[in-house]
C-alpha cells in the first residue's frame, strides 16, 4: 500500500475537516440513540450518505484501492475525530477501519471482493471476535488464554466458544472470528448475522460512540468454509499482529481529534466566562490548565507521527505502538479531564461533547491494551534487550 503524498493528503484532510465541522457536528444533538446511548443504525446510515455525497467516505482508502501511508492516515483520521460522530460518518471508526486494513493487507481476492468491498463502500459494519469473558478464564489482554476452539469438519471448520466486549457485533454484517485449533490460533471471515453466533448481552458501558455497543456472545457450532480462513491454520496470531499496531495507532489519531475539539470548547468557555471580576482565562489556575493542554496535545501528535513513520517502513512497530498508546491515551486523559475542570458544571453536562470525550478517553485507556499491560510488555523487552547486550559484551 502506497501513500498519496502530503499535498494530496492535505486536501483530503481539509475536505474532511470542513465536512465534520459543518455537517456532522450539528448531528451531535440528534436524539436517534439506542438504550445504550449509542448512535442508531438509521443515524449512522444517514451520516454515511452525507459523507458519500461530500466525497469523504472512507477517505483513507483512495479510489484505486490503495491505502494512505500511516503518516498520511494520521492527518486524515485526526480530522474525522473532531466529532465523536465523525469516524462513523466518514467510515474511519473502530473496528471497521482496522478490519479493512487487515483484509486489504492479507485477504485473498475472493475475501476482498466479498467482505472488504462492502466495508470500504460503507454498506456494511464489522466486528472482531477475539476477547473472551474474564469470568470464564478467557483471553483478554493475554490472547494466549484463548478458549474458543475450532476443528476441521470436512471442507469446513466448526467453531465453539464465548466472546466478550465485541464492539459492534449487534448489527454487523461481517465478522472476523479468532479461535484455537491444534495447530494454533486461526482467523475466519464470517457473514453476520448467523444463528450460530448468539448475542447474549450488551452491557451498558462508560463509552457510547460505537454502534452496537460491546456484546457478550456465544458461538455454538459455527460452520465456516475452509476458504474463509485467513492464511493457514495456526497463523491467526501472526495476522492479528498485522492489524494490531495500525489499529492501536488509529485510535490515538481519532481521539486526538476529539480532544483538540474539546480543548477548543473549553478555551472558548474560558475566554467568555467571567468569575471574580475577570475572565477565567486570566486566572492563572485556568490559564495554566489550557497551556498544559496545548503541550499534551502537541506531544501526542508527535508520538503518533513517530510511530506512523516506523510503521511506514514496514516494521510491525509493536513496541513503538505500545509506547504511543500509553503516552497518547494518558496525555489525552489529562486533556479531557482539564477541559471538564475548566468548564465546571457545564463540563459534566451533555450540553457539549466535552463530557462524552472524557468518558470515551477513559475507556480508551483500557481497550487495545490497558496502560499497565503495555508497560509490562515494554519492561519485558527492556530485560530481553539487556540480556542480549550482555551476551554481546556491551559496556555498562
């Protein structure tokens, strides 16, 4: 996948930003929400139609099917994130964006035509079935604990197990299911809905930006044709790694955009609101918080650019994306929290998106690997690198 060049990317990003600010932002007050406060399918479809008309649907994938580089994608996806509804409208949200990237990289021609094309065209949503219920000892941050099984049955595979926190499973048309065979982890493409995949429960969660919520599902004797496996049996974790770092980084891109917008709202409030005889911005305690926001936002942007450059070399960037996910999610949490604090009572109401951004970023610190798991993984790498250096006689 090749990039488009920064000049072309800048034009795409400009169109996207204008669309999100002018067309999508007014929809933030649209009442079409389900009982989990997630946007309804009707609302998402309407937003995608608007994006299609404006020529900004799936803007990170060019008309010839090529993908923007990660550096270029960062520029565009940050703009879609300026509203929590922006990624849904522009078809750059999770888990679809990550699933499109994976299928574009490793899918067969048949899989690309059957499963990828509807996603790119915005005619379908997808779900990635990997995480399992913790109460049952299933895989979470540690995918090696996977309990969902698959076994050959003629020219099909039979899959059984339970999955949890499956974003967008309710209402999805495309599923990517991970299961464990004797050969190791496997990854399958499936059409949804399927009676063998039963949604047991969609819990209310702190976040509310992703249609379908985060479902708990039971997979009961799901039969999948062998040609709908990605690669060969036992290669599932290898393909998961292809998706992992770019999808993790895309979250950083989108939520950076959301925090940029939240900071704009908090800044506007501080420059209009009077208290104790002067504007809030003129009170050092408030002004310093907004100054710290600018610092954190710029540092987050630079971390994203650095990691994107690493991925653009073709490297997996596992350690780099871990560092970026930790740095960006923690920085954006500070930004979102300060925005709420600056706005006082207004910051905890639904009158602006600041309150929602705070909730979404809090969830972001957990999904795609909690901060602590990434730090633990990095500490293990530090130890490995130290041992390797000692064996090579490196000076201390």
